[in-house]
């Protein structure tokens, strides 16, 4: 018998800021990213922090990803995981962990769904005590190197809906009885796919739609516009980044094996 679940976007929803910032920082430390790229991604991170993502910027990011990571051993990306988690975990919103726990107490499984790399999403979900994660997967060739190509779907926009539908069908989840949480209008397809959409620290477009459609709105973002602008130079020079944390193709990691509680 199908039951509802709760799906949480990652960047600016479950955590403050972008997980891509921490990928850029770890990649720079390992020599995969040059200082100029880091600074450019830092400026992108500030923009994302203030206004959220857009389709155009996401397309630009994917082009950069292909150029940067084509031919890189997947093993090198896997080794970035400890640094990524060290950066992401302190940025998790306590209020969102409370939401996760409340769903679990109501016998609803909880999942992260994000354009971030599948390895990071799955590991982060496990560390947070959630039931699973759905992230973007990247193709690996026969020699164990990234090709730079995505294993469809890219878990962004309509791609999130495709990933959710496949996952829900596989694991007997009723999306009409489910919740979804996001900060951005880019996630409107995901939010409209479930029976209980929730806007979290929403951008202007999503905030307007949420009010018009009577959706629940959660607001607790502490880093305001002025603070973000004041810190822009430091972020850009030191740790910036945006978009997708990469992971190699491991379809089996998406599996949700624990039985759902009744």
C-alpha cells in the first residue's frame, strides 16, 4: 500500500547557501580547480545566495562541468567527500531537521532531492538519519574516468519531477500524499507534483506564487541581503561556488532498501 513521503531540496532549503561552494573549495584544495575559477564561482555563489538559481546559469554551469571534469578519475572526486561534508553539515538548518524528524515520527520516509551529485546526496542523507537521497549522476567510462556527461535525468526543474516519479514508482510512494520543500521557483514542477508543497526562505517569484496558491511558507534565513553583499569579496576570493556537486554513476546507491514503517 502506497504512502506519502517528504522530499527536501538541498541548497538554500535544507542548508544555508550552496553545496557547490564547498565542492569548489575542496576541488581547489586538491588542485582540480584554479584560483580564477574559484573566484568566478565565488561571485556566482553570492548571486545564488541572494537570488537563487536560474535556468540560464544552470546551463552555463553544466558547460563548465563538462570542460572541467572530462577525463578526471572518478576516484579523485570521491576523495573530496570528507571536505564536502565538513563544509555542508554546519550549514544545515536546525528548523529543517525538525521538519525531517516530524515526518519520520509520522511514519513518512524523508529524502533529499538535489541537482548536487548523487554520492554527496546519498551520504549526506545517511549522516542526517534520513531514508535516502536522489542526486545527479555523472557518466564514467570504462577506465573509471568522468566523461563530463550527465546520466539523465539531470535532477533540476522538470528533471526533479522525472526522478521523483521514477523513485516513487519503485518504492511505492504516493506523491499526492507527499510533501516537498524548496526555496526556488525553479522547483515549481517538483512542488506542484506533490499534495503538500512548502516554500522555504523563498525567492521573490516563489513567495508570490506560494501566497497566491495558499502554500505553507517557512522563513528563517539569517544571512540577510546586506550581510551577503558585505561578505561578497571574501566569499569570491576564498571559497565561492554554485551549482552541482559531482558524483560518478552508481544507480544502486539511489535504492531505498529500508522498509517503510506503518
